[in-house]
C-alpha cells in the first residue's frame, strides 16, 4: 500500500514539474511577445548568454530608447574593447553614457545593484534587456527590488550557437526560478 502511494506521489510530482516547465516556457514567450518597447529613463542589461543581450542593448541605445545604459554583471576581466564590440557603441558613448556593474555575479545581485543604481539616479522607467528564457526570474527579482519602478522587458533573442541550447537553458532556468520562488533570499531590508 505504501509503495503504491509513493509511486503515485512521484508520478504526481513529476507531472506537476513537467506542467510547470511548460507553463514557465509559455510565460517566458508571453513576456517576450507582449513587450511594448517605448522610451525609458534608462536601459539595463544583465550579462550572460552569448553576447546577444549586450548587442541588443547597444542597438536599443543607438535607436534612442534611453540616454543611459547600465551593464550589470560585467566580469572585471572584460576589456573595454570587448565591451565596445559587444555593445556596438563608440568609445565616446561608452564613456559618457554607459555604467558598468562589476559587483554582481548572479541574477539576485543584478537585481540589487540595478535597484541601487536606479534609485541613486532617480530612474523610474527602465528598459530591461535579457534573454527570453531568463525573463521570468529577472522579472520576479526586479519587481521585488524595485516595486515602484515601471519595468519594460525587452527580450534579446537567442541566435547562432546560443539558439541550439535554448531548451537546456530554459530547463535550467526553470529550476533556478523555482528555487527563487520558494526560497527567495531577498528581504525588504536587503533592497534598500
């Protein structure tokens, strides 16, 4: 009797995880599909992926979507030349209008650093650039860190080699999202 119960318990848990993964992927696509790109106070881009996030943020900046850009989660070993190539910006633009966050090492830290930066610059409307599969977790953490900000999500599409890994990345991101959702280590005191 107990074996049957345990078996059905695991089947039920597996079905719920699979249904959740499908729902997560659909939610990520819905966020991407409903993005209404308009002018913002600033653009923030979370590093990661294969550079598609930075390229897209640079394009949005050049199109005049905002006059300021924060690149959050920059590895301190990345050169200025690498940033110029990835963002597609001039040296003058990089020096005048781009801020670099080299403190953040993960999405939670990105959210905290973006919050500090936006508040210190009185930015209320932010255009947030990350990849589609990364949107739900980013959205959840940024809404916690910046509850009064107007966040507009601008998904960078996976291209080239990055596109081949979309399913694996979505699966991994779903696991990370569940961890953040159920064990969110972010308190109101940390966000100030």
